[in-house]
């Protein structure tokens, strides 16, 4: 196993960003028919809010797509000076999972890209070869060193506190559709070697409708180095109730490297988001922490304001902004799934 240099680590999302990377959606397999066009207003609103505090690097699949995006910037009040286009072939929009993992060294003077393997969540949505090639293409463009661990790993499956701990889920990382040749201890070693962490904490599962097999960014998120928000379902008859209660009980047993128990803040689930008889994985935990604020998906239900107020009480250093994700969520992901931060150094 080729290890990343031990001085590098994956910083917490609240670490200052140089930029946010996104892959502009063009695949109507994720948003079928008119749903792709229907989600654009929400997607451009996301770009606008991020661009208020940092550059937005947009992977575009074609010249035509770049021209289209440029034509929409004024309409959505986006400063064109904050947008950087990168012409890369891609298959889909989920940059959190297929994009580069940026690590920084302990003295914040160097940067490294980890190029994990990507197989579209266990081979569910071929082709995915262009997405799999993206981290290496970006590393070459930025002239950054990169390492390739040689196993499948998705950014949405791991959650970091920046102080040596990563949270993940058994349902995803131990799923035989990812790395069937590895056991839990071996996967933990990869996480430690290539993300620069010392501790791996596991919850059981994810929410209904999540085709990633239970990504952690829909269920548990760090908001500071020892505090997490954990989504809970308050309706005992809901399909998410038992699994989220199990995750919560597991979190209560965990200890951080400093010996402290996790400080756990419960975050409600929204009303079930059902579109064309399909229950999408709506969750307030799929927020994105950028320089300009915390961007929270909302779903036009009473829990929206409750969730926003909880998060406002936790993030006191930047605004918490609710943005509609009612159309985006049909693609089975939201703001965190669509973004990947590049830390500043």
C-alpha cells in the first residue's frame, strides 16, 4: 500500500476555502425529462451563494454547456469574476463523490490530491469512467501531486472533524459492491493512511431513498471538532425511525481521541419528499459549509425553520442560509453531494 505523506490531512469543511468545485449537471438519467431543466434555478442559487465568499470552479462537459452557464449568470445575479470553467469530460454531477479529495499539510504550506477509485456507488449507474478520471485531470491541471490508493471511496461517505477523527457508515464502506476484498480493519487503515486521520467511528446505516447505500452526509455531520448534528425521525411509523435511532444510540457510545464523548445535537428530518411515487433522500444534514455561509437544503415543510434555527445556534461565525432543494433532491442528492471544497493554505 502506497501511503500519503503522513504530514497531510483532510481538513474540516469549515477550514477556509480557496474554492469550491462542482460538476455542472448534464445527465438526464439523474434528472429525467424536464426535471433537469427544473432543477437549474436551485442549482444556480447554490452557485450564487457559494460565489459570495470564494471562487466556484465548474467542470463543464462541453463548450455548449459552458456557453449556457455564462448566459445564465446575470439572470441569477452571479458575479462572473467568481466563476472559473474547467473543460473536463464527466458523466454526472456528484462532485463530492467523484471529485478530488484535497489534503493539506500540517503547516498549511502544501496541497495534495487523493485520487480514490469511483464506481458510481457500486456500479449502479454506468458509465462512470469520465468521473473516475476527474481527480487526476484536476491534479494535472493544478500541477498538484496526487496519490491513488487503488480502492473505491466516495467523499459523501466520510465526515471529518479536522482533529484526527472520521465518521462513516458500515452500510456503505463495508458494502461488497465497493471493495469486497477488504475487511473493516483494512478499510480503516486506508482511511488513516490516505486521509491523515487517527480514528474511525462507525454508524450503521443511511436513510430511505439514498442510493449510495447510506452516506454519512445525510445522517451525521460535524459542526465543530467535538459536536455533531444527528438526524432523527420523530414519527415511529416512518421507515427512517428505527435506523436513525440506532445510529443515535451508537453515537452516544463513541469517544473522541481526547477521551470526550461526542456532543450530539438532534436535527429533525423533513416531511417525506415523494416525487412520482419515489421517496427521495431529503435531509437537512446535507448542508454545505462554505466561506460565505452554511447552505442548507429546505423542502417547504414546517421542519425547515426548526432545522435552520438549530444550525444557526451552532454556526455562529457565518450565516446559515436555507435554499430550496425540492427539485435537486429528485436526483437523490443535495448541496453537499454536489460540492467539493478546495482548502486554502
